[in-house]
């Protein structure tokens, strides 16, 4: 056992541990969200352009927070469609 794991708290499983889907970070790229949802980056871009998915744009870089992704998922699950 390595020194890093001795006495370390067991980490809770991430979504990627459970079903192979990449887990989201606090701040994500369109590609990371596309991998998480198993769709294309073009689909994620269209969702942003239509206002279905909120995103931050800084100097041409698009970033999507975990909270924005989860809010979009909740809306899609409980009512409107993508």
C-alpha cells in the first residue's frame, strides 16, 4: 500500500466508477460534457445556442459548470425535451 493511501478516507464512487461515463468536474469544456452525455460537441453547442444549457464564455473559451449541467439534466428529465 502506498503512503498516499495509508490513512486516507475512502473516496465515494464517481459516476465514471459506476457506469463508465466520465465524471464531471466543477468546470467543464463542451467536449467533457459531450463525453458525459455520450453525444457530440455540436449537440452541446446547439443546446448552448438555444439556451437549453447555460455556459460561461471567456475570451472564446466555453466552460460549463457541474451545476449548469445538473440543472439542464433536471429540466430535461422533469419536463421539457432537448
